C-alpha cells in the first residue's frame, strides 16, 4: 500500500512522496480499539489486505461529511422554501401588479387620448361647417348687393340713356323743323322764280314734309 509522506519543503512548498507500507493505519479507531484488535488477532491484524485494512476510496466522503452536507442542504432548502421563495414570489407578484397597473394606466391614457382626438376632430368639423356657412352667407350677401347695385346702375344708365335719347330726338326734331323750314323757303323761292308766281305755302310745306319723312324712313 502506498502512503503519502511529506519529505520536505522547497521554497515554502511541501514536497510529498509516496512510500510503500506493509501495515495500514486506522485513524478512525481509538488506541484502545487498536490494542484490543492486536491482542485478539495478533501483530499481523493490520497487514495490508486483511479485513482490518479495507481498500479505501480516496474520493468517497466520510459519513460525518455526508451528514453535514445533507444537513446544510436541508437547512438551505428550508430557508429557500420559507424565507427566500416567499420574498421572490412577493417580488414577482408586486412586479406583475406594477406591470398590470402600468398597462391599465397606458390603456386609460390611450383611451383618453383617442377621446380627445375624436373631440378635436368633431370640433374641427363643426368649426369648418360654421366657417363654410358664414362664407356661403357672406357670398350670398355679396351676390345680392352686387345684383342690387348692378340693377341700380343699369336703371341709372337706362334713365340717362332715355334722357339722352329724348334730347337727341328733340334736337333732331328741332333740326328737322329748321331744315324743313329752310327747304320750304328754298322750294317756295325756286318755284316762284320758275313759274313767276308764289306757290301755296301749305302745299309746299306738305310736299317737303312728305319728302323728308320718306328720306328719314329710308
């Protein structure tokens, strides 16, 4: 059996060596138990390979280590179950409630914003309709005023045109009378010179009037 033995130190580091041994050392037994076994089985009781020197597994844990590890695990499990897990669950529940409240608040704000937008659009439509009605009313008023003013202007123009036409007709009539009188005088004088006697004034005036009326009609 090989036994690890510290053979010395080098630069503060222990040097370990393996040496072979014919007997095993039972550190798990008291000196009284070892003496009792030696007295009962003789000096060869602890030789390598005997029942008092079982083959040891270097990585197998000791019973007390197993108990301590199991106890620590149980304590940790109890602490997690009754202390840590409730706190974690409370924290998760609080976080979920906070997220749920934030979501409800966001939904409420969204609904409020949509209501505000709808109200704004309704007011905008109402303002547009009112403005359009005012524009139409103003346009109708302007059209009526324009038509009224245009009718008044046309009436004044017609009145002035009638007055001018009357003046023209009067002037034309006066000119015609003057022309007719002058022509009558000329015709009377010419007839008198041609025939040697004065013609009848009424006959000459009638003939001149008929001739001038025919020329005006033509």
